[in-house]
C-alpha cells in the first residue's frame, strides 16, 4: 500500500516538472522504488522471522508436551515394573517362609518320633533310673509343647516378626533335641 501511494506521488511530480526533469525524476523514482523494495523485503523478512519464531514456539511447545507425555509413560511403566517386582519378591518370601516352616515341622516330627520311642521305654525302668527318666520325659514334653506352639504361630507372622519367631523355634528345637538326648542317656542306649 505504501508503494502504491509513493508511486502516485512520484507520477504527479513527474507530470508537473515537465520533460527536462523527466530523466532526473526517473532516477529518483527508481531510487525510491529501490528503497521501497528494500523496505518491503526488510519488512517481509521480519514477517518471515516472526513466522519462523512462531513456528519454533509451536514446535518447542509440542516437543515439551511430548517430553512430558514420555516422562509420564516412563513413570507409569516404572511403577508397574516396581509393583510386579514387589509382587515377585513377596511371592518368593512367602515361598521361602513356607519352606522354612516345612523344614522346622519335619525337624520337630523327627525329634518327636525319637522322643516317643524313648518315652515308651520309661515304663520299663525301675527305681532311681525310672525317677530320672520320668523327669527327663516331662522336660521333653514341656519343650515339645513350647516348640509346637511357637511353630504354629509362625504362619500368622510376617517380616521381622516371622524371622524372630523362626529363630525362637530353632532354639526351641535345639533345646528339645538336648532334652531328648538327656532322656536317652538316662535310659541308657539299647
């Protein structure tokens, strides 16, 4: 629009000045046209720069949104992986606990079988040996009851409590084994 207005003004000047100045006017007009063209190009360059800047802003915004979406997806994946891993760990712990309890029960059963065989021999003894054998058998029964009670309570515990109770059951079984060995020595080997 500016170019058109300038051209009209130049045309009016050329017509008014006459032919002598026609050549000078043409040069002036060309100079003005060049300036106008340069100004238009400069302005056009600003518009292009503004467009490019706007495109860059939109691209940056889209990149940021994509980055946030990717981070959110990774967070969700990480959470799901962590939950799956935690579940696997819990399953492994439960399996280890069950195996530990089974092992303790088998140990208790083996000790109990030996104790039952020895307790049956107590009735065959006489005198001081019988008195000592009955006391040893009572100790075996007492320790067996404690070990069974602690072993049965294991299944209702978890975590550190389970670990502590397991250690207690192992001590109970060690004490029961000692009591059975004492009964055996009292009765004498057969």
